[in-house]
C-alpha cells in the first residue's frame, strides 16, 4: 500500500479556526431562522432545537461552506443551504434513534430526542426539521445555472427514497443478515455519502460553479462520504460511548454488517485512506483553492468521534 500523500497544506490551527468560526456562524443562522422555543407548539420547537443544538460536529455545513469558497463564492450565499443540510442530517438522526429504528438512548452526548420528549414529538420534530430544510433552502438567492428548482431537486433527491431513505431501508432490512461488501457499499453510499456529497455540491452551486467544478466536487463529496461512514464503522468498535457521544458497539450488538466485520479493521482503515486519496485527486482542477476541502477530508479521516 502506497503512503498517504503529504498532509494538505492548510495547517491544523487554521482548520480548527475555520471549523470553530463556521460552526458559530451556522449556529447563529439556525438560531435566527428557526422558530423560537416559545413559538406554538412550544414542545415541538423545543424538541427541534434540542437536537439541532446538541453539539453536532457540523461537518456537512463545513463542507458546504468550504466548497462555496473553493469556487469563489461566499458564506452569505451558501449559508441557507449549509443550514438546510444540517436540518436534514439532524432529522435523520432523531428518526434513526427511535425504538422502531436503531433504538438508541444517547446521541451527541445527550439523551436522544424521544427519551426527552417522547416518541410522538420526536417523530414530529424530525418531520418538522425535514420540512424546515426546504424552507431554508428557498431563502437562497438562486443562481443562473442553479435556480431554486434545481436546488430543491438536489436536496429532495439526496434525502429521498432512492438515497438517504433507501440506505436506511437497506440498513434495517440487512440487520442480522450476512451482507456482501457490495451490499454494504450500497447502504453506505445512500445512508451517508449522498447527503455529504449533496452538501459539497450545494456549496458549489451557491457560487454558481461551472459544470466541470460541480463534477469535481461530486467526485470529492462522494468519496469523502464513503470514507466517513467506514470511519464511523471503525469508531463504533474502537471508541467508547463517552468518546463518541453516542452508544458505542451498536453495530455488533445489532448484528449489523460493517466494513470491520466484513474485511477487518486494518483493511477498513486502508480503504478509508484510499477513498480519501481518491477524494483529493478529484479536486485537482481547483489547484490551491482546494486547501480547506483537502484539510477537511483529512480531518474526517483522522477523527476520533
Ligand atoms: C424516515 C422514519 C424515517 C427515518 C429515516 C434516513 C434516516 C432515518 C436515517 C439516516 C441514516 C443515518 C443516521 C445515517 C448515519 C450517518 C452518520 C454517520 C451520522 C453521524 O454523523 P456525524 O458523525 O454526527 O456527522 P454529528 O452528531 O456530529 O452531527
């Protein structure tokens, strides 16, 4: 196996400051754009905000904003889309944690939504966040290559029955089954990669990027998304619940096929590295403008939670 290419040129402290600045701006925008906790029905809005502000890593918004900058765009134009993908991600986590799905009590270091608000409100908070995402998305100004209809289609497709939900269905139906690597890849591509890829693409669209740039970003987002889920599978068996902020060892307990269970830990790590290398290669057309995206891909590969 060849060595990883040298570390991307953006220094760690710069990535740290990029992430903390963007997280804070995303949090401010979400706070301003979501109904307040006091808006009726207050329980629902409290539940939506409980999960949205529970301390997620904000990786999808960061990828969206970094892609916008790589294409010469700005934070202001990309922000409604960055917030939209975080709402969809949070909805998917709330629903995934329900007893009828993955049945988890612990997420983002806190009791899961249904543990605090009950199952009915948790389902509705997820529904409302999904709907909220489309309301946020139409706040964007629309671009000549990517009018509102294109943006809405992008989000609907990534979160719909052929992608995010298809992945979740295959995941549910695959529990306890001996899956092949190709079947597992089908799940990971849809359950995780589709929304990460969509986040990066939306960032590019908010900068009215060229078709060639969009193609490069798609390759990058897709590979990073797959690597992200393989790392997630690895962390599930190597980290503690305290480190992850969610229940560790869930995949093994639920007899779920994962990359480590099929190919082992070492090969899983090698595959994640190889996908990250392929993601770097996709960004070649961006030259030095790809710095932050490259650093984010490396950060996602090396993350411990
Ligand atoms: C429609 C009832 C119904 C349910 C749909 C679509 C769905 C439920 C669930 C999506 C599947 C899912 C949870 C995929 C996992 C993706 C993943 C690795 C999530 C963790 O992402 P992080 O680490 O989380 O970015 P934080 O908490 O940091 O944001």
